[in-house]
C-alpha cells in the first residue's frame, strides 16, 4: 500500500496543475493585439486624388499599422511616405501592364509580412492586389473606387479591361468596396459591380495644411502682376477631357466681353503649360490667351488657393474632386459644375452649375465677382467655406471612418 500511495499523490499533483492551467486559459485567454496590420495597394503614387487620400490617411490614422505597395514607382508620395516611416515597396511594373517579376515581388511581401487587411486603391490595384491577396489566403480585402467611372472614348484599353474584370469578380473578391463618392458608387453598380458591399467614406483634408495664407496670397499676386481691382479666377486641374477646359475657355470668352469686369485666370496642373499646343490653340480660338496664365503642375496648391479670389472647376465628369474641398479649406469660394459629389461638397458656400454650359458658368463667375466687392458678405462666404470642410471633410473624420471599417471587418473575421 505504501508503494502505491506516492504514485497516486504524484498523479493528483500533476492533474491539479493541468486542470488549473486549463481553467486559467479558459477564463483569461491571451489577448490578441488590437492593432490591425493594413497593407495599402495602389496603382501608383503620382499626384492624384486617390494618391493624396492614401497619403493623408497614413499620416492621420495612428491606431493601426500601415504599409504601402505601389504597382509602379514611388512618384510624388513615395518619398513622403518613407520620410514618415511608412514601409513602401515599389513593384516597378509598366503602366497598364503586369510583369512576372512584379507579381512575384508582391507575393513575397504578402508572405514575409502577412497583413490583416489589404486596402486597395483604383482599378489595377483592386484587380491585382485583390486577386493575389485572396490566393495568398487573406480573407479581408477592401477595394477603393475614387473616380466616377470610365469614359470609353478616352480611357486607356488596359484600364477599361481592368474595370470590366473588377466588375465580374466584385461579388467574390472584395469584402467591402469603399468609394469617396455616392455618385461614383451608383455609376459602378449600374455598370455591373456588386450592389451589396459598398461603404461611402468622403476624402478628408488637413486644415493645418489647407488654410488661408495672406503672405502667399500677396507674394503670388505680385509674381502674377495682378493689378488693383483685378479679379483672379483660378483652376487647378490636369489636362484631360473630363476636366473640360473648353467649357472654361468658352465661359472666359463671355466674361472678357464685359469691360467693367477685369479679370485674370490662372490655370495649374499636369499638362497645363505653354508647351501644350492643344491648350494654347483652345485659348487662342476663344480669344482669351492674353487673360490666362499657365503654371503647369504645382506642389504648392494651398498657396495657389489662397491667392485666387475664386476657384473654378468646369468638369464634365468627377467623383469627389480634392481641389474643390482644398480651395474651400483655404477660404476660397468655388464655382463648379454639378457632377459627381460636387454639389454635396460645395453646399451653399459657392455656386454649382450644369456641366457643359458656359453661359451658366460665366454668369456664376460674374455673380461671385460682384459679391467679392462687398467685403462683409465675402468674408462671411469665405468663413462658411472653411467651416464646411472642417465639419464634414476633415482628415481626422476620414481616418476614423476607415479605422471603424477595418475594425468592424476584423471583428467579423
């Protein structure tokens, strides 16, 4: 009997330890980190609306961790992301084309640092990033739509093919599709995309960057030789059919017929330069070449907006144009066409007119110029513009919305 008792005692001792550990583990499981690893996949990082939104999101959202993959090169925002400590991988794939080396490099990123969520931006990234992430076993894939749909007459064939492929797989690849624009989501759904998994998150803006700047205003207006009493019309938009510079030129021609209304128009953006013979010919055809200054692309958009009296966007197609909200954040009222979500952005702070209607555009600009002469009324309008962006389109609000989306998807698994 004495030989058996010690064995029974030892067995009880180990059984007690095992049970106690099991009970402790059941009662208090080890906590998983609440910090979600987000991998952003974007077609490129040159100066554009989606690219700017991605950069601002990475700078403003600090609850979770971020890394970025560019299918092409690092463009404008790559160095800025690296400087901020955001890991960046550039796949160096040719524009509109895939490469085996680029696909292999992306697969290595997914294997070496598996993300919790893959957040894609724009058609090619939605397609490549979404499909490869799913094949790698990543369940949570979010697509990003940041335009109002493609114009088949001007969109590159590769982009149209990517769009069609995305529409076909939109019910099985993305867990969620984020659009910055209500109208953009409706247009994509009508073009064949899934209608059941959309979330609208408007772009957000840093009001510490986009703010009224009197020093920049004075400096630039001197550089542009703006005369006393001259009304400055600005437009920041790349050279592209969707931006409809013909509509703007036709409206300026109507304004130039009013001798009592002296103005100068400042155009800026990629392709907006004297070397653009198509643009120069357009301005000559409408007889407004001497009224217009062409600046080309500019990194100092906030300073430009502060120097304008109004900002005009004459587009025939948009989703959620950054330049409208950026101008408003700088206290610069906007005249813009009623496309995409422009009407919602501007609200009652500016003028929204039908697209491709230079008569309506010129009348709205004239009304703004007349109000500009009434200082108290104009100052009220300027403050209303900035208040509108601060209340509804701040970068903090955008960051909170993305964070809440990722957390909700992660909780569902």
